[in-house]
C-alpha cells in the first residue's frame, strides 16, 4: 500500500499549520505591546497596526504552499486526486518543510522585533517606519526565502501525476 497522498497532505498541512502557529504567536507578541502603548496614546494606532500585522504574513505563505500542493494534486477537480507513490508523497512533504519551519520561526522572531519597534515608536514616533518596520522586514526576508524554496521545489522539482 502506498502512502503518497497521506505524506503529501501532511506536508501541505505542516506548511499551513506551522507557519500559522508562528504568525499567531508573533501577532500576539506585537499585539500585547501595542495595546499597552495604545492605552496611553490611542492616536498611534496606525503606526502600531502595521507592526502588529507584519508577523501574520508567514501564515499566508504557509497557506499558499498548501494551496499549491492541493492544486497540483487536483484536489479541487471533479475527477479527484490521483494515486501517488510513497516516494512522490515524501518529495512533496520535504518540499513543504522550508516554509513550514521558516514561517514558524521567523514569525515568532518578527513579532519580537515588531514589539520592540512598537515600544520605540511610543517614545519616538518618527522612528516607527525607519526602524520598527524596516527591522521587521529584515526578518520577513527569511520567510520569503523559505516560501521561494518551497515553491521552486513544488513547481520544478516534482514530477506531478497528470
């Protein structure tokens, strides 16, 4: 019995799940700092909002990877999902790991950087974009690289069944 489809769906699930967990943690970290600042300075909501939502992008990257897997498996087609060999399923699972782990870790750390940026912007609002957002985007680069590696492996490294 082949477990290819099971392995491929585990990969898709891990991409969405781990990147989503990282985003939830990152957003909560930044959100805690923002609510503290906003209780004293509600006029800074716009500056805070950007830094709170930034760690959420990794969850979208994980979802995109999972969606690519499901599209390539004809998950949404009427004819159904084709049989996959265990080897092919393992390839899909491995291809999903870069965004799963890069998304998990980078979102958590991006939340911490955003939290620091939020606290800095409370005292120096003119630095909110220059330092707070720019530093957070530096962490984001590694999530984007994880997504790109996953996408390249899914699109060019796997011989999908037709």
